[in-house]
């Protein structure tokens, strides 16, 4: 996957589950994804360029169209193009500012979450990151859902060390989605990053409604009891073993004229604080056997995540 705005008139290289993938656009704006490998000599097509709705290999300029077929071999004027001259194409769709790729030929196992706020003109949407971590996507996702660390890893920004108790919360697992809600202590809005809409009080609370869509996607809706709201859409892209990239798309229905850079800088700090912790975790992938690690009552989400990943045969 990639942020859509990163894919302009040049191809972009990415890696998904260890596969090299090139993402590019035809002139009608449609995004395409294919194996990032030229059948001729194995060159990365992402080093090439786009011409006449084809992706051109940088080595000998063979051209591939959006179906993956090689349609032009400049070196051979008279021989026809062999049927083998093609590269596999992958399913691809663009939504919420992200280009999503599915490597299999079958329909994607799960539909994308529905997030009407991110498609509404009443909400301001900001793309933050992406955040490249040397960890498994499961650890990056679990960190995003973890309540116990806020006062300690993000004091003054997301949590208050004087109020470390995690309120009880129940997790409802429906198919591949975990649903849970929590009202938890929050740090007062900071002067450096005035991004939240909590009331001016010494001890603000945050209402958070989560959907964790297995395996690596989260929709978090935040509020403070009034009409102001935020939605966080987080997807951890599993690049390869112990490498992931987090995309965090944030919508809000207030302060719509604020520059994107404020939220982007805020999330850079938050994700940076988390990164050094998560990259130190061993094993790098969440151990899905509940007998591993130690779970207490306030870790209800982590326990449910492990159970559901096992049930869905994802972990
Ligand atoms: S390696 Fe791609 S055209 Fe030769
Ligand atoms: Fe965190």
C-alpha cells in the first residue's frame, strides 16, 4: 500500500508481505499495482517511467500495460511479443487517501472499514506519517490499542502519570472486528500541540470508540462529550518480516483551518515515542499463544486480539 498522494506521474516501489510491488497511475488517475520485476532481466520496474498508459522498464524500455502485458519491445522490429512477456498484476483500490493492494487472485478476505467521516466535506482530513518501524505489523497495531502505556510513554500529550489506572472495558468480537469503548484519563491539551478538543479542566477525560479490524487496521472515534469529534484511521502495512509502515489518517470536525503540519508534527512525536519501545520488543511478532507473556485485566484488548487472530487463522 501507499499514500495516494505519493503516487503521481512516476511509479512507486513498495513491499507487501515480502513481495516487491510497483504502484503507478494511468492518465485517467486509476492506480495499478504489479510485480516490481521485468520478465526480461529482472530489473525493478519502479525505476522506470510511465508513458502512454504503460510502465516502461528502465533497462531496455520494454513497455507493460495496465493488464501486465508487455506491449512493446523496442529491440525487436519484426518478431511478435511472446505471451510470456508479462508481469503479474495485483488487485488495487484507492480509498481514504490510501492505495490498497491485494496479492491474491481471490476477492480480498475482508472489506475495508466504512468511515463516512473521511469522505465527508464537513471533516478535515490530514495524512500523517507514514511511520516505518523495524517491528512486525502486529506489534505496531497492538501498541496503537494499548491503554496502559499512555501516562508513561506519552506523559502530558496522551496520558497523565498521576492517573495511571485503566478503566474497565469489555471487548466484543464480531467476525474479524473487535469493538470496545473506553472513557479514560487524558492529559490536558498541550500548548505545543493544541490538537484535541477537551474542555479546559485539570483532569480531562477522553471518550474513545474503537473498531480493530483484523489483522492490522483500526478505526478510533474520539470525543469529549460535545459535538467536536475526531476519527483516527490507522493501518499497519506488513512489508516483510519485522518491517512495517504505519499510515495514520486523521479526520476532525473542528479547527478545520488549522495547518496539517500541526497534527503531522504531533503524530511524529507520538509515534517516535512509541517506536523505540516497540522496536525493542521480543519476539518481534505478537505471540498469539496466550500462555506467552503476561496478561492482566487491563490488557483485555491484547487478549482479545490474540484470540481473534488465532480464530481467524491469521496468527
Ligand atoms: S530488463 Fe526490463 S527491458 Fe530488459
Ligand atoms: Fe503510544
